[in-house]
C-alpha cells in the first residue's frame, strides 16, 4: 500500500482468532490496533472481512463462494449461456484456460471456474488478495464448492509484471476488468466501491495491461467495460458483446477449438 493509503488495523472478533489475526497483521505489515484507523481487517467466525470504521459505515465486505450471490449464480446463473461465457469462448467441448489478471473479489473467475475453466487469478492489492485467499480457503471446506475453487489458483502481485514473467504454457484467454467508476446501482457494489476505491483507485495503466495481455494470451483477450465506456486506449477490439450495463470487448488472436 502507498503512503497515501488509508490506515488499516487488524482485529480479532473473538479471542480464539487472535493468533491467526496476528499472523495476518504480520504478513500484511498492519498494526493490530490503531486509534486513528479508518478501516479494520477483521477475522471472525465468517472468515476475513474488511470493515470501514466510523458512523454510518456500511457492513463489512468479504468473499463468500459458498452462500449468497455466488451460490445463487452457481445454481441459477444461466450456465454457458451467460455473456461472460460467450466472451471467453466457452462452447460445447471447449473450456479455455483463463487468466483473470484483475481478479478483485473473484466473482467472474468463480463463474468461469463453475463452468469448467481452469483459472489463474492475479490481484495486485494486498488487502483484496487476502480477502480472496480467505474466500478460496473456506470454499475448499465445502464439498460442493471445493471442485470449483480447486480450479482457481491465486497469485498476489502486479499483473503487468506477472504476465511479463509468465512461465510455461500461456493461458488461452486473458480476462481483464480494469477499475473504473462503477455503473451498477446495487447497494452491494456501492458498498464495495466505497471500501476499495481508497486503496485501488483507477487502473491508469490499463493500456499497458492490455498490451501485455495481448502478448501473453494464445487465443484471445477479453476486456469487461461499462456498456457506454470507450474501449481501452490502444488497439480497437475485434468485436464486442453488449449487455444491459456491461460490455465485453474481444481481441481475437486465434480460433478456439476443441482440444486446442
């Protein structure tokens, strides 16, 4: 985190979580308590969560792949007919390997893993990566979710650098969802943006991110954008898929085929 980032402390919500909370504080370089903290990374019964402190603060944000929205989408989300599935090239007999280079809270990656894609997730913000790591860990404790999260491998770090040092077989698809002023009106998104915007800001290096993704992906790059937003500066997409609030810009390199 930069010097201008808000102050975050770590809290154990019960004495039995104190040792693990202390380990997170050490790992992230955060104090266990601070009177002037603006945020608290809390550890309790429901896992790791980030809480804005002060009056009128919204509830905490955490990653939960077992219950709530992720569970509902897993069961009723539309399967391979979802626009994100079409964007990455999922078809009968085709489940591309995907690098989600801007993983965030892992929702899109979880959808693709649910549909059978092997996923690598990059997240550069340490606090968000910690929440995601904790959500994946708890997902492995659930019999139904375990096979899905086992297709998701998380690495914390700068995606541009990590893509530049990629070892082994490249991903067939690189998926990007750069940070932008969110257009959704749901209370959940508003709450998350209120919490994360001070840490993340906007992805001012989105153009470089796209170029690095195009250099790495073997088959295509997919960029999620607000429906009316311009394409990322640089190359124009080959085509786009447009929904009610979002758009997927597709930069094709090679046709996906069964067994490719």
